[in-house]
């Protein structure tokens, strides 16, 4: 069954199914949770379950009728999506108006329509305003689903008209099964699950040799005795740009590098107290130990705090170039300037 592909979100499914069975399915839901945990896939399966020609159970798709096939292929005439265009940081008002106009039309195939706002974090004042009328008076038979990283950052006018459904990061077992479903090789699974942070999308982005090349370059670079800020910034930026113009994919890449740096600093801390770090070759271990000796435990701990802050800024849609620069500054500033150094 289609829902089998959705891992780790049994609670949201249970509550939506209960509402559906009671005839109380809402007309607007805000799916709130971190990037890459499966909110979009969930919305797709929900649309499929609602539009299926031969549902085998309540809020369950057959996954074989023409309607299911169309939802799966993204060609169903009664399912729409709007998202931030590549290279943009806001949901443009024109795109939102078009989305609302399509939502207002009668369903083509059946009695329902499903509209998904994939980047609800990116509403600006005018596009949010354009969206409000549709949200306040949803067309009969329509369901709106907004996907967002954090419910608390939504405009009150939007938030107050949606039922919030929370999506948590996935547990390691669920991440592992998503990765296995996607054909990730067994010898990479452990490490990818560890670096995934509960986000299968993040782990899948890591399943790429180019990522490991850039990891080596950046980790070696920031832990070198005299880090070259300009070269590191360039390498990191090229990697980010390599995701294409899709800002969500760029965010994933920036966050991946932050994750690598966190991993390296943690390893350095472990080595500095004489603990073992499995999987490091001798050269890498020596480099990290020297790095730990140069900075000292306080500054390493401070770096971890700064990296956590940087990751939070990636989530909050701060400008990526500024995040990259501020992280690299932490690594490249002379030790004497660090508040906790010495
Ligand atoms: Zn079906």
C-alpha cells in the first residue's frame, strides 16, 4: 500500500484517518517539521488516498487505478502545487494568485481537489495576503496542505486558519529503511544514518562521491595549521552552487557541510581526551589531534555551539553565503582572538 512508503509518521496518519472517518477532515492543514523528513511524500499519499477511484479502506489509496497513477506521476488535474521558484527566496504573488485561481475551479475528475503549498516558509507579505482569501473560504471539496519547517514562524493570519500537523525527525531505523528502499549500499548505511539527523533526504544527498570529496577538502582545510579562508569559502560555495538554483537543495548542501564540520570537531575532542575514533585513518587522526591541541577543549566546545547556531540559521532561511562566511571565520580566526582560548 502507498502509505507503506511513508516512514515514521504513523501519528499524523492516524489522526488524519480518524478525522476522515468521522467526516471531520479539515480544509487546511499545516504540515510542520524539518526539511527532508517526508512531509511532501506524505502530502502526495494523502492526495492519492483522497482521489483514488477504488479506495480499499478509509483514507487509503489502491495505488493501481488511473487516479492513483496520475497523482503518483504528478499529472492529476485536481492536484496542484506551488513552490518557491529556483533562485528565489520568496513565494511570488503571481504564482500564488495562479494557484488560488486553479483551486477555485471545479474539480475535473471527481469531487475533490488538493492544493499543496510546498514552501509555506517563503510567503512574503503580499503573497500571503493573496493567499488568505482561498484559505479563509476554501472552495467546496478542496483540501489545502502547507508544508513548513516551523509552525511558529508562520504569519498569525495563516497559522490561525490551519490545523497544524507536526512531523518529527525520523528515528535511525526508519531512516535506514528509507535509505535501503532507495538502493543505498549496505556498507554506507551506518555512517549515512548517523549523519542524517533524522532526515532521509539529507542522508540521500550524502550518498554521492562528490560530497565526500568536498568533505575531505573542507575538513582538511579548516583543521589545517593555517586555514585559507578564501579557498575554503570558494570550495564550499562551489559545492552549494552545484545543487543548482533550487534554494532548498542548496540549504541541504550547506547543512551537510556544517554536519561534516561538527563531526570533525567532535572527533577532535574525542581524540584530545585519548578516546578512540573508529574509521579514521592515521593521517586524519594525527591532523585532528594537532587541531585539537592548537585550539584547546574550550574553543572546540565553542565551535560546536557556533556550528549548531549556523545550522539553525540554515533552517531559518538566512542567507547562505553569510552562514558559510561566519562558520569559516570561526575556524580561521587566530586562536588568540577566541574568547575561550588559552
Ligand atoms: Zn486508486
